């Protein structure tokens, strides 16, 4: 796909007046050392209205990153600590009987906020995790016979421990699919860890964050994401990638026995929106194939489910996604 074609259809207005993005990066970077990958993906979630799941061992600043993002955007923020004894009502709320009035009153749960930190989400059983399904997809909560809209913007940013750690439950597939991105947060390098030591090894580290944007600006930015141009060939490329996760033999891939489930149509939508948001972060008003490759692993790693045979041969979902990206022709 030629540069000329994309520039003919680009819309510079779509990325004008988004000067808060570098400010947000810098403000979060004052607290979070060297996590450029993580910070950029959290901003993509904000721009593309997509929930984000962060996986990593304890102590990698996953929770701190989300708290910092909430403070820097001046959002109404709630943290829910997921534990084995948590109940669905502790998340979404419940009906309380008022004997004086002889009626039930609604008590809304912490889910009624702009940014929700679902901390260690896989330490709670499936019935609690499933309480989030309606909120994450429809942006609403049903209590009794009443349905309540959640505030805008509404974003679930969840952290989870690796599944082989003590006291964890696997997330239901229906819930995992509702996360636009799943990020793998790894250990810092030695130089990054030294910077963390210099900045944070204090009984009173400076983690105060100033708001650099508003919820209104974020809502406006989401409208600009819709104005990012996606060429017809890029759309076909996205559809081919998703199709290859379900029917790999059509692309001469011999990985069918290693695939239990492929990606859903929700993945097609998520990959397109995430690529548009990534293009904005690169200062472009159009999507190129490299945008798809750059963000594709984060969109697909939790949606491509390996079979038992793949697990037996130590083949991960990331290995399968990488094979798919190498096999599907780039426009």
C-alpha cells in the first residue's frame, strides 16, 4: 500500500489538539520508570474505549501505573481488591431492604466510576468475575428490575498474577474476550531497575501526580479515533489475520491441531480500533500495516486459545499468533 494513497485520505484534523497525550506520557513517566510499552497501551485503552488486562508477577508497578493514569486524567477512580471471598454484590451493588419505608433501596457498588482497577482479578472465583460481564460490554449494570448506565468514559483496567501462582482462578473466556488488550509486564532491565532504586527507595517517594487532561478531552479524542483512515486493503488484512486463527490451513499454516479456539469478531473490531489509536500515538491520521503488527499481539494473545496438544509441546498462544503474522500476506 503506497504512502501516497494513505496521505490522500488522511485527516490531519483527527490528530490536532491532542497535545495532552505527550503531557500524559510525561506525567505518568515521572512516577513509573521506563514502562513505555505499558504507558502507551494504557493510553490506547483510553483512546479506543477498550478494557486492558495486565499480567505479571507482583511488584512490577501494575497497580501503581493504573492509579497514576487515573490521577493524571482527573478521573473518578475506584479500586476493587479481588479476593476468594468477594461477592458479586461487592462489585456491582445490591438492593437493601428499608423496613421503615417497606421497600428496597439501591446501593450502588464501586463499579460506578470512570476508571476501575480490578486488582488481582484472578484471585476471585468465576461468579464474581462474571459480575463484570454486563458492565464491560454494555456499560450498564442491572440491579433487581432496574438497569443503570455507567459513567462515561468507563474503563476496566485489571491486573492478574500468572495462572501458575498460588490461589489463582482462570478467567472465564467470555470475560477475557471483553478485554481489548492483554499486556505482559516483564521485569525491568538492570539500568531501569537502578533508576527505580534511585527514584523510589525512600520512605516517602514522590508519587504525587497532577491532572494534565480532562474526561471531556478524552471523550473528544475518542471521536477523533473514528476519523482515522483505514484503507480497504488494511481492513482485508485484519480480517485475514483473524480468519487465520480459525482456519489456519487456508493460509498454508500447519498449526490446526494446536488451536482450540480462534479469535472472535470482537477481536476484529478491537484490532482495528487499537490500530487507529496507535496511529494517533505515532502522529498519523491513517493506519499502516506496521500498526497492526505493533499492536496485534496485545489484541490476540488472550483470544487465541492453545489446545492441550500445544500445551503438552510447550507451544504458547504467542507462538501461534507469531506464526499467523508471518504467514498472512501484508498489503
